[in-house]
């Protein structure tokens, strides 16, 4: 049984962390599978949207501490940094890949699971979702796997400090109030809601969707309005010069689903 199950439906890949007996905790195998999957996505044109979810009753409970073992403190600093980067490279690849990532967050998303949810583009929660920066509760810093980058930008520095300094859980309703999740739906509606988001995203041209994610990422760290607008201007000219642009316009005017040229990886 694979730690990460991948199912492709048309241009959408459903990626399921598949260690339900361990609440989908990040084992070495799952870390490797996630990293390789998201790194590879950069080069794939047959995949336009990704849905990330967890099997069973959890999204991801963070690092598998039982697998980590008792000898981890004896590891050299160099080896420790390499191991750390093997994990953190996942969220770097998630932001770098051109495909929007929809996270279906049911149950706990703790530590590394919290980071995976934050690194996604859209988050859908169930009422029993609980997220936290669990790192600080096990003797580590809460600044890990991109959390210190993502969370303050999403909720502001004071709220980020509240949850990162305490390790408190963010429940679904609080996450919705803060804008961390876009929807709260029952578990049996989670896949349908994610599919609806994916279907709407697929109405965009392949290039338009790719450039929008890229520009959103860069705009967060842009030096100012003019820098963001320069990037937007460049993207609009690129998108309008693409062969799919006219099909997008025709489909909009004719009130039908667009049919774009199929592009393989």
C-alpha cells in the first residue's frame, strides 16, 4: 500500500496521504513521496489542478515521532539539516508548481500537516478540523516548514504569534473567521466541494491559471504596487497572446465549457 495514493481524473490529480492508522503522520516514505510528486509537477502539463487530502480521520498529524526514533539527537548537524530540508522542500515545491492545490482538511492538521495545509492555495475544512503549530509543544521552535512565512501573511503578526507561541489549536470556525479556510462542509461533502473548485479553475486557460498562481505568489513579496502591476501587465500580454485565449473568449460568449488544446507533460 503506497504512503501517497495518486489518482488522476482528467486534468485533476487527487493526492491522498495514506497512513490512516498513524493519522497520516509524515514517515520517511511519505515525505519522499510528497516531495517527489510536487517537484515533478512543475514539468507536467497534463495536470492542471491538485487536490490534497488525508485518508481516514485526519489530514496529517505531523512528523511521525515513533519512526523518528531515540537516536535522532545523536545525528550530526549536517545530517540533521539535510533531513530537515528533505521535509521543507515539499512546501517550496508546492508553491513553485504551477498547479493550484486544494487542501481538503478533515480532522487534525498538526505540525507538518499544518504546514502542508498553509502551503496549499485553497483550504476546505470539515467542522472537526483542528490545526496547530505542534512543533513548539514537543521542544522545537514553532517556526518550521514555512509556517513562519505563511501564517503571518495570512492572519497578521499578532494572531500568528498567538498560535505559534502557544501551540493552541485553531478550530474550523476560527479558521474561517481568519480567512484560513474558504469553506466549512461536512466530510461527505468534502470531495464534491473540492471538485467544484477544480471545475471552476479548469475554465481558465492553462497558461492563465499558471500565471495567476505565479503572480499571486510573487505579489505577496512584491516591493510595492508598481512591481505587482508590472508583473500583472506582463502576464496579461502573455495570456492574451496564447492560442487558448480565443477559445476562452468564445466559450464565455457561447456560455459553454471551454475546450483547450491538450498538452502532455
